[in-house]
C-alpha cells in the first residue's frame, strides 16, 4: 500500500519559497521633473512686529450683522525702507488674505463691549483688490493677546504721526523753495529789464547831446 504523505509536507511543497528583496542597483528616472519655484508673499521687505492667532469678522451693513472673514494669524508688518506699518491677516489653511490695510495715525482701536477678548476698528481695506471702508472685529484666545494687539496697534498709529507731519513740513518747504526760485527769477528778469531801459535812456541821452553839440558848432561857424 502506498504511503500517504503528511499534509504539512504537501503544503510546504505547494508553497514557493519567498524571495528576499535584492538590490539590483537599477535607477529609475522620474517621469515628471519638478522645478523649484520661488514663491513671493509680498512681505520680503517687511519685518513682523506682531504675530498672533485670531479670528476676524467684518460688519455687513446691508445685512446689519457680523460676518466671519476667517481664522488665522494677524500680523503688523513694518516696511524696512519707508517705515510704514500695515495690518495683514491670512486664513490659516488657504492662506487667503482676509485683511490688508495700512495703520494710519487717524485710526483708533476700541475694546468690544461685553467681550474683553475682542476689539474693533475702522479701516480702508484692500484685501479684495479694491479699497473698501470696513468695520472689523477681531477675537483672540486670551485677554492678554487682545490687550497686546490693542497696545501695539495704537502705538504704531501714534508713531505714524511724526512721519505725516514731516511729509507736510517737507511739502511746505518744497513749495516755499519753488516760490523763492520763481520770485528770484522774476527779480532777475525785472533787473535785466531795468538795466536794458537804463542803457537805452543813456544811449538816447548821448545821441541827443551829440546832436545839440553838432548844431551848436554849425551855428558858431555860420556866425
């Protein structure tokens, strides 16, 4: 009688031994070559003097209600050359700009009534590509962050006043300088005109004097 093989031996014969991973040294070139692209945020020439997480709202005048603009990071950015400061806020996930405006000396920020974690201010905002007068409300995770924002915002607005005054003074000085140049040119022109007239009068006087002397000479000769 033929002997029956063990089932476990039969299974082992039916299974192929697992091959170990071998390094063949082959290199596969990528199908698509991606080139590094420089991304500009528009903030390269600015320094962040404030950076806080928050949630921003704007007041909808037509609907007479607050509407959320986005949650993300609000920044106060100071330009390295001009010294101007602008407020910029981007949504955390999409990085879409939901606030973008200069901090001007005429701006004031006020605490929201009944919520010491929020504050309000008016601004001519440019986040949608055109200037719009907006009433913003921003809410922070803590009272301390809200106070920090308000203090820095107000401090920046105060510091912008000397710059505006200097611009006005420079403009006034430039106007005076132009006026002085115009007056000097007018005086020089008037002086040249007077000198020309005096020259003409002297020449006419000399001519008349010569004619008189000539006539006197002729009269003496005839006598």
